[in-house]
C-alpha cells in the first residue's frame, strides 16, 4: 500500500522498532538456551508468580551479547505483538473480544514477527516499552523490491493519539489504535512494492512539538528522519515466544492500553516478540519492523 493509503487505513479506525540483547545465545535447537519471560518483564508490577512463557532467539543471525553490558551502556527491551484478524470460529467464546468489520465478526490472534502478510489481510500491532518510560513514535516507509524505500511518514502519534504515546512497562500502545487496523494492499507504483518498513522509537524526550501534529499522518523531511535515526545505533537481538502463535487476544491485553486501567503485571500475558538492545542510558530505543507481503 502507498504511505498515504496506509495512513488513510490507519486513521480509518489506525506503527514500530530496532532492538538489542545482553545474553549469550546458543543454538536455537538447544533447549537449555530458552530464556524465561521473567528476564524481560522484571520492570512490570509484581502481583504473583511471573509468566511461565519462554523465548528463543528468533533467528540464528542474532548477535550474541554478553550478560553484562560494556561500561557506560545499559540493556533495554521492547515488546511487540502482531495481531492478525481471523473470522470467528465456534471455539471463540469470549464475545467481548469479537470485533465487527465489513459485516463480519473477527477475533485477533498472534502471529510471529516476519510472517508474510496476504493482500487484504487486516492486522493490528501492540507495543510495550518493557524497561524505559518515554514517548513512542512510529514512522512508515514503503519498501521496494530494489532495496529502496519511500518517503518517511509519521503515522503515530497524531492529534488524536498524542495523549497515548507515553509508554512504560505494563502499558500497551496499539497501532494504529485500540480499534483500528492496517489492511494490506500493495501500491500500484512504478516500483514493485514488497512491504512496509516501520521504524519504532522510544525516546525519553519528546521528538516533535504537539502543535506540529495533525489529525492524520505527517510526511517527514528526510533530513529530520535521518537525524532521528542517527540518535541511536544499538546492538540488537530478537526473541520469539514459544507456542504463542495463534493465541487470541485476552481481555487484559485489550484494556491494557487504557490509561485508567491497571498496568499489566509480570503474571499477565507477555509480548510475542521481544527486542533487546544495548544503548547508552540517554539514547532513544530504536528498532525497525519489516511487514512483508506474501507473493
């Protein structure tokens, strides 16, 4: 879809990251190297025993990172879940989690990061800053088959969502919104459109004045986008939750974006994908999320 088309979809009902890790990682086939969720969610409130979920390196290309960061550096985590819409089945009994769209009933289920998205597919993202309090920004660029990218478009926050771009452990932010969705539609451009590239930034300081925000997406100047990218070049590793794919959204996850709802605790559902970064304490957290189209 074009950046403008994506923006229109986003705000019909409607953003992402680059990551890092401080743990020695072994082969993905080595059960002893699975990492417990409690390693990543320790900044969430404690109510009872932590989630028993486990994570594995998402790809063998992950760069091993030592358990202790270098002097002057810290580790930080960002959690991401991609929610895919599917039609309601007989096993879906939680009616309050069913959404109506296009005259049909849908429920949201987890998919792994990197799952190809079929044209017409609808998805929503949830993001959680697991270790840093700050402000969330999501920039979208079209990605083409020749390796080039389209113009950077700030799709989150907007005037409608500027109060919800504050992030902290236990608080989810939904992109494009708590009720919105992306509909996958490659653009009809001269170049072959193969996906969307989302840059997700969590910054301790606001990166843009609220007065500059608009009701919809904003086209950024390439120079401004490059300046944002230059603020952080973290070492990154990515982890995928074992057995998470296909799990449907829970009530706790649905309401966790409400600023008046309790924060998710360590015993509550955890993100599907976790990015761990090694950065300087003052640096923003930055990750890039590719949303690739199925061929």
